[in-house]
């Protein structure tokens, strides 16, 4: 796989520091295609630099230690998350770029923001860019950088460092399927290697064997910690508070051409494509979808969409009890929210492996969850029809009119408009591919 991002290094001399730091000091730049994420103003030289002076050793050490979380942990709002995913936290006396790195499982984002202008600071980063690449390419780029650093350490006669020890462990974990599974679950839980509650990790691994790995990984990505539900918990909740459903009666796509999950394609685009394919297959045209139609496509009764006074779960899900019988749980109390959640679960079943027994719709920022959200939005309110209704009026009032027509929330209409670049995104929203574009 060709690598379209690189950490480029020009080694330089440095005195008065430990041997490993001395060996790996240099002008270091991070480039994605032709975009430099490390560009900044060197006040001492009074010029722009794309490769500031940094410690390649400390950078490699940070990447190696945080490899699993950078590779698998989705975006989170916790302060501790920033320490693991933001390069500015590396420290060690260097001025690091304000670059945040995170993944949705299939794609990895590198988001650079300018650093603040401070007195007596010799270098200020000015890059304000976001780049997204397949996570396989992210891995390959890191491996290339690790190779550069170890070659440099060997050439300078430096061995037995902390980086050597960390990387040896990382290499063993990546090559051992059982260890890799454990590390991935720990990363999805938001924990460093061997720092997660071992009982929770063991339960997740056991549940994956029963329910399917993909669905249980989505549960881990909730960052629920000690409140992480087991598969037995979910089955009990579904029996007591869920609705009957039938996997046999749920609709299936006749073709998956062009709608398979891949790191080459943004999640929202896959979800939207699947929604259009299903609408065409079922001859729904651009019409609003009734509760009865939506429920029938999902293999359940329309009564599941009725508003409730209480909330019975923290997220929506479907559990397949046996081959053809299922139980459905919806999180929202409100009719519009329940329609959206049922559409998400419909899309999840269509796009996920059939061997799964658990289909969750959560608030996590994984590739799978973003596919679901995009599928539901496009399926319930197809963009071309939304455009016709709005007729160029993207105001809040116009969005509400479109939402009422399709029986969805105004937020869903806004998300469609952001994804299609009709209105700007106010922040790095649910899909970082949109912001990068």
C-alpha cells in the first residue's frame, strides 16, 4: 500500500543530552501529500520552516507507547484523551506541533492547529489543516518512521533504550492475534496497555466469542468503564424491555457493490450510498417513509416507534436470540428519535457481517456508527428531495420545514447539509472526513 504521509527527518548535531536524544535530534516535519502539518515561523532565523527542530527519539517513543490508542480509539471529550492523542503533550523541553491524531477504526485523522503566539518562544506553528487517510497507511507511515529512528540509533551505537523495550513489546503484540485483540479492546476502552480492568477485558473477549467481535468492540468504544454492559446484560434488558423483531423478515440488500466498508471511503458516504440503494430496491422514490413501512423493513411492529415516558437503555440495539428471532431496544423516548434509531439499526444490519448477533447504535465516533447515522439520515430524508424542498433556503426555518415533511429532527437535516457542504460545520463534528474536505 503506497504511503501518502511521512515523518521526514534531517538529522542534526546536539550536545549535552542523553545519547539516544543526541543521536535522534533533527529537523522533523510531518507531511500528508503536499500538506505540511508542521509548518511554522522560526523567529530566530526569521523564516518559515516546514521541519522544526525536534527529538526524533521522544517522538518515536510517544508513538510506540500510544500506538494502540492512536490506531483504534475514537474521538472523546475527556481531558485524559488529549494527553494520548495530542502531540503537544509529549513535552521533554521541545516545542511540539499542535497536532491531534485519532481513528474511527478504518480511517485516521491528523488535525493541525496553530499554536499561540508567546513572548520568548522561538518557534510558532501556523498550520491549520486536517488530513484523513486510511488507517493502514497511517500504520505504514509510522513503521517507516520507526525504521528511520532505529537505523539512526544503530548507526550511532545506541542500544538498550526505553524505546527499544517498548517497540519490542509492541511488535510482539501486533504479531500475536490474542494479544492484539486484548490491546485493541483496551484501546477502545480508552486505556493504555495493561491498564484496563482485566475483568472487563476478559468479559468483552468472552462476549465477542458469543455475539461477534464487531458488535462487542462497539460496546467497548463507549468508554463506559466499570459500567460496560455484558452481552448477558443486554439480552436480559432486551427480554424485559424490548420489542419482538425478526431477522428473517428484515429487508436485505440484493447487492453490496460500492457500499462495503473500507478505509478508502468516508463512512458517511458508504452509509448514504447504502440508503439510496435500498430506496431504489424497495421503490420508495423520494417519498417520506411511514412508521409502518420503516418497522416492516426492520422486521418489527410499528408500535416500537411510539413515544415512551421513560428511557430503558443508554443506547439502542438489536440482539438475535436465535436464528430468526430478535429483540429490539430503542433508547430515545421521542417518536422522531426512535425513528432515527430504528433506521440506524436497519442500516447496521444491512452493512454488518451476518454472523453478528449484536447490532448496537451508540454515540461512539467509530466508522460503523458513522455509517449508521449517515444511512439513517439519507434513508429517512434523501438529500436530493431535501434540496428541492429547501430551494436554496438553508435557514433554521427551512430546515424545520424539511424535517417536518420527512418526520425527522432538524438536526438530521442540518447534518445532511453539512455533509454535502451546503452549510459550514461549526466544529469537527461527528465525521472528521467532512471537516477535512
